[in-house]
């Protein structure tokens, strides 16, 4: 069966520090991969999606970037975190259109 | 630009009631529509997926309908239980299959 791993579960980082969140999928090949952010009181915002290795599309210009070095690995990064980057980050994958989500990373920038 | 709206934002019901959650979307050119459940501080659990050519899907006490032409979907929960308390999210997938756009959710509280 397919599973998705996302880590860490929680993270507290100072302003200006770098960020790397990792997501891996098992049990499937060539999935579409997504990064979402859920801020307090707001809906889920699509940040990036990828349809293949090295193929990244950005939905919202901001302080973050994404990379897909392997078929089932998706990484969300930042060189310098801002306070406004705080939120709940969710990785998702889809094959044949149904989407499945990881358990999320709670990021607090202080 | 696709926008998804969910009404109501919050709902409180006593155990045993049947209830309906509403979702509307502005662009009817969708690939599918998916309903999710989110418990506090957790990720999303997929509940039901309706392809654009389908009218409804059922899983246990849950039934989701889709009227693509009018841009509406409903999630019907029968005989609600306290364990159903969560936030329910509706999302539509664009025709290219690349962007899943979410509503802000309906937070359901079922009291025993």
C-alpha cells in the first residue's frame, strides 16, 4: 500500500534561519506531489506542485522554494525564514487524481 | 481563478442527527471533487472522491453528491456521532490535474 512520510512533525526556528522539510512517498511511481500551507484561520494554500523529477511549479511567489531530486521525494526549503512563514505545512501526493496527505509539519518562526 | 466556498463555517449538532455540509465552486471545469476530514493538528484524511462524470459517492454513513454544472457539492452525514467531530474540507482538482483547490472547511461538533 502507499504511504507518505513527512518530517519533522514540529519545528521551531528563529527568523533568518534556513528551512528544509522533507516528504517521501512509498508504494507508487511517478506521483504528482504537492506542498500546501495552512495558516491559522485560513484555508489550505497550494505552494508548489510537481509532476516529475526536477519539474516544479510555484503557485504563490514567496520566500520558499521546492525541489524534487527523486521520483518520490519532495523538499520544501527556505534560505531565510520570516515570521510570516509560520504555519502548518502539508505534503500530498496523487496518482489517478485522488490525493493523499501526510501528517503535516507545524512550523513556528520566532 | 477557481474559488471554493464552504457553508456553514461551523456547525454544532446533537448525536444522532443527520446533517448536510455544502461546498460550491466557481469554475465548473473540474477533474474531480474530493472531501477530506481533518482532526485538530493532524493531516487530511480522504473521505470520498467524486469524478466529474459522477453524481454521487457513498461510504458508510457518508454520501457526497456533485452537480458540476451548478458548481455545487454536498456531504451528507447520517446518524452523526461524537467521533465525527472534525473539520471537513472540500477540494476540487483542475482539469489539468495539477492543482487541488480547497475551501476553508466546516468545523463540525457533535455532542453526546
